[in-house]
């Protein structure tokens, strides 16, 4: 069965960059790519809780504009190169972005969502905060990957995986991380930043479990004497020229600290490499 990937787009340059990154990242696999555009209609907003009549002139005009932009997108991708392993599908809808994403995940059995970190306006705060971070925090049905606007694809050689070893790892939640590592023969650099004390027995056991699960791929373990999570991850990535940062979306203090506003600003808004939120 083909891998199914959902890519929301507003037809901006940054969104196109995310599309191309996903296509190149999964060039070796048979994939169905679903491109989603949530269009707006004049006089209607996502805050007034009203949706326009689908038979109205303004709705039809907005949908036609979305569909025309999809034609341009597909033409651009055809010029980028043809991969017989890839199929493209387009979806235009007038809805709330989060609802549209979750609906398509359920209907199409989506395995991964890929998004650009900025949209058409180029706003650093609003679009990253309201869309991409929302997806990383709230969409738990599948992993979400955010692609920086200026990042050009190159086969990843190292994926940084920060962890505090406080949760037992499951092979299923690491499946997509290992899939990417296998496809590109990349090393997974497991990074532990909390060095105020030695690992507890539980943490040691979880570390051994992680080592066993990652046994199929190249990986190593690192300890960094840095209490500030954002600063530690950034310095590690910059020093080693890493290619992807991957997190597991657990609902405890580590996750909440990962996606606080300061960290989003540090490795989200200003991230120079893709971020993968696993579930």
C-alpha cells in the first residue's frame, strides 16, 4: 500500500518548498500525496463560526480560484521532475484548518502531515503559531513535520532525537523516525540535556529499551551540559550540522516545555532544519 502524506498549502513559496521537501524525502517510496487548501470566502471568517452556502457565487468563485492554483502547483511539480512512484491529489475546502486536517487524516488514512513554517504573508509569529504549532500540538493521529521556509532538501545524514528517558519507548511511535533513517542511511543522535543528576533506574531502563528498538538503524547517545532546552538543542544542531529534529509528543512536562512560546521562537520560528513531531 502506498504511503499517504497530507500537505496543507496556501500556494505560497514557503508552502511549495514544503511540498518539494516531502516529495524528495520520500522519493524512494510509493506515495499518495494529498494537497489541502482551506480557502476563505469574502465576508466570512473562521472566527464568526459561519460557513457560506456552497451554492453561493462567492463560494463558487473562491473554490474555483483554489482549484486554479492547484493546477499551477501541479504544473510546477511536473517541471520539478516526475516520479512514477508518486500520485498527487488535491482537496479544496472552506473549513477550519484543524478540522479539515483531522477529517482528511481519518478519511484517507493519512500517515504523515507536512507543513511549511510560514505562509503567504511571511508572518513569523501568527502563521507558525496558529497553524504549524497547532498541528504539532493537537494532531495526534499521525506525525507532523514542519519545514523551514528557506530550507532546501538534501538527504539527511543525522536526525537529532531529544529525550529525558522518562517514558517507556514504543516501536510504533518511533516507526516513522526509523523509516526516514533507513531510507537515507541517517544516524539518529539521541540527546539528553538534563544533567543535574544521574539517570534513575527507570531512565536507565528506558534508555536500554530505546537502544534495543533503534538497533535496526545507526544511532548514538549524547549528553549535553545545558539546562536550557532550546539553547541546548540549537547549539547541538549547529555544531554537528544536523538535518532534522524529532520529538515524541508526550503529554508531560518535557513536551510542554518543548512547545512553550520561547522554544517555538528558538527552534520553530527561526528553525533552520525540519522539525518532526511524533505521536
